[in-house]
C-alpha cells in the first residue's frame, strides 16, 4: 500500500522587518524562517506583498527556492503587508504566515528650503 503525502510544510515565521517597521529607502529585504516538511521536503516559498491587509490586490508576488528571504525594490511611500507560505516537492502548501506590515517613508527632497 502506498501512502500519499498530503500534508504541506510547517508554517513559516516572518523575521524582518518586524511588523510596523518604518523604512526610509525604496528597497528592502524580507526575511523568514525555513519551513520543515516531514514528507517529501520543502522546495520553495511563495510570498505576497499588498497595499491592504486583505490582499485583495497584490503589489508584488513570487516564489523563491531555498533562500531565507527576498530583496525587493521600487516601493512608494505607504503601508504594505506581507505573507508567505512554503511549498513541498509535490505541490502541498503550508499554512500562510501571519500578516506583517511595514511602512515605506522615503523623505522628500524639499529643494534645500527649510
């Protein structure tokens, strides 16, 4: 009898930036923990960044293999939300991470007038 693995990897923890962190540049690195999959092994991670906590629209999304984070560029000022989940080699997905926010607050150049 063959037993089929139907369980996804464990839940990923988001490491940095911590929720509510204010960032003053348009690029950042999003770090996360490594997820363990006791069946066939974790092979990737799917991440999403949205401008709203419901993720009804996605600003950036993608997958990474085994890296513990992803570097992103091109953010405008505002509050963003992120989440990630792990994927195993047969397509089972883990539970999504908690949602964390971060704030992009790039100082504006006032032309030297104070």
